[in-house]
C-alpha cells in the first residue's frame, strides 16, 4: 500500500511533468506557431482580446477551427492529417496569445475550438452588469482635457465597441434595429460633444443644429476640421508675432540730420545716429554726404543769416545754441525747389 509521503512525491512528480510539458508547448507555440498578435489574454481584457484574435485567425482562413465550421474528421478520413496539423497551428496561436500564467488552464484541450470555447466560458459573461457599468462610467467621465481630438475620439470609440460587444442590439425587426441604432448614435453624439474643450464651443453648437442630425462619425469629422483650422490660425499668429519681434529687434535707428545755430550765427550740420562724423573736414557733427564744404552752402542759410540778428540772440540766450532738425532729404535741396521759411527751420 502506498504511503502518504509516497503519494505526495508522486503528485509532485506529476505536477513537475505537467509544468515541463506546459513550458515545452509554450516554447513550441512561440517558435512554430507564433502569431503577430500584440495583446496577451489576462484576467481582465477578454472583451478586447477576443475580437483581435478572431480577426487574425479569420484573416488566415482558419476561422472554422474555432467556430465549429471545420469539425474533427474521422482518423480514417484522408483529410484528417491536414486537419490535425492546422488545428494544432490554430491552437498554438491561441496559446501563444495568452499570458503564460494562463497556459496551464487550457493546454489540455485537444482542439482549438475547445480552447476558444473554454476561454469564453471562463472570462466572458454576457450578463455581467458590473463590466457594463464600469465601461459606461468610463465613457461619461472621459474628456478631451486639452489633448488631441483624435486621441479623445479613439478612446471613446474603443469603449463603445466593448459596450456593443457585451450589450448587442436586442431588436429583431429591421425597422426597430434602425430606430435603436439611430437613438444610440444620437446619444453618442451628445457624449462626444460634451467632452470637447471649451475652445470648440462654436462648432459644438453648429453640430447640434445640423439637419439631419449626424451620426458620431460625421460629428467627429466636423469638429476635426474646426480643430485643424484653429491650429493653422494659431501657427500663423505665432509666425507673424515672431516676425514682428525679429523686425523690431533688428530695426536700426533712423539717421537724422540736424543743424546747430551757434552764437556767431554760422550754421553747422549735425548728424545723429550710426556712422556720425565727416571724413572730409573732420567735423563730428555731420557726415561727408551732407558736408557744406563739399556740396556748397544753400541760399536758405544766407536768408536765415540776413533775417536773424546775432546781437539779439546773444542778449537773449548768451552762450546757448539753438537746435533745429529737418529730414535728410531736405538738407541739400535748393530753396526754390523746396521753399522753407526761416521761421519753420528755427521752430
């Protein structure tokens, strides 16, 4: 008779063998039956995992191995060997697309359909109201929150797909199905618009006034166009503002020509700005371009000298100079072409 300790050792040995077999099958599936499925089944994501895996298997034209369209033939059937190979391949895809911790729960099933059905039995219950409640709560709390309109919309669509999977349309009549879908779309447009940022208030109002009332895809298209328009306008404003700042920073001070009337009544040109100083006569109060010794004294200054009384100016302002400023374009213009009174020059 086998002792308790012997039974424990036997049990441990069987578990070890099973673990080794599981590890070997997992490794085999990873190498021979590896499927590029970017999601691994765990305890919480069956609703998202199942349509992705089903889509992949369907794309490989092997959907019949999990939906029952290709049942196992008799071993004497000529197609049995091909069926067994392809069944093992699909089963490997399923095993390879789940968390390694779950592999031991499903590796014993002989067919891919048995694996698929038992996964559904374990992780999906169409009457699980807690999951539906959690999904609907996430939908109502989801907001754009300053993020991109694309991310916000895609997140909403992902949640709605999960809700539709767990709560399919209960109607049977085609007319009722259309009415149900129409009401469902209207509700989802309201939810989508409610979560938008405040800067999109205007387009939100425009969408609500559309006739006929849009589905959520049409509402998203309208909002996205307005979002792109605002982005372009904002970028243009930034470019204009940056250009104005650069222009202001790079603007050079205007060159200005002024004249000093000293106490002796002899006018002297004075230049303000960059590059001041005459290279001809050495006077720092004007430039070579406006030097009277090169270009001659205009009649304007003789008239001013005749009209002014130096003695009176010396008595009123002893030792002081009077500053007069005119534009550079007027500094060397003859008096007959640009008549300027002495009073205007002294003001």
